[in-house]
């Protein structure tokens, strides 16, 4: 299987005009209801206004294209969340989560395509796992630092806690942008922040008893 890291680093930098047109055209087709698996390269190329050969000069295949779109989604989300520090408090965390919800709403069609393709394509599954692991590793490191500083009880298991809040949080985000009312996004983001904050970042040593 080709290396996910090599696949990603091969595309570092601002996309060319043709690349940007192909990426935008694909997301536009997905937003309009297209099924990614059924989308043909010719259909994408026509929508983008480029030749089929141009598509293959920038992307290895459709999965390579989806990886690029998924990278934009995850990088935007990670940049927002990793900019937050516990010293900024729960309300700032709620603001960060609201920004992430907005990113997910903007790219909801891409997230659906990721879920679709990951059911049958190992490269997509591995890529998505790697992206979630990047956020998981950041969260574990943050919790351990807070634990070392005495702000989190010593009996908290950072690895297990992170699995719950990261995996559970991502699934909740997907559910919110696919089935939730956009008008409730701020309330959702605040509740998610409160769960993270009081459930993990500022858990009481006696668990509230």
C-alpha cells in the first residue's frame, strides 16, 4: 500500500489553478447530491472545465482527490482546536468548537464521501485514522501536561479519556451537521466544551461526590 505520508507531502503547497478548480468542482458536485463512488473522472473534469488528462496530471485517482479534500477539512479543524490552551478556559473552548462545527458544516458533503469510501478503500481508512490519531496524540499530550501540573486528578487515564472525547466528539460533530438544526450549533458547541472541560480537563478528584 502506498505511504499516506508520501501521498500527502507530494501535494504540499498552494494548489495550482487547475487543482483548485478540480477540488472545488468535486465538492460542488457532492454538495449537489452526487455519490462520490459513482462520480466519474470525466464528470469531475467537465464540471471543473479541464481536460481528463489534466485531472491525472494532478491526482493519482479519485481517492487521491478525496484525500486532498479530507486534508483541508481536518487541517482546518486541527488548526482551530490546537490553538486552544486550557489556560483560556471553557468558554474559549466552546468558541473553538463552534468554529469546528462551522468547518464541518462547510465540508459536510466531503465528510459524507469520506465515510462512504472508507467502507471499501483501505487507503481512505488509513488516512482518516492517521488524521484522527494526530488530534488524539495532541489531546493526550495536553492532558498529561495538565496532569503533571496537578490540575487533573492523578487517577485519570489520558489515553482512555482521549479515546472517549475525541472519537465520541467527532461522531457527535458529524451527527450535528447532518441531522442537527444549524440554529443549535452554538448550544451544541458549548455542551461539547462543558463535557470536555468538566469531564476531563477539570474533573474533580472525588468525581463530584
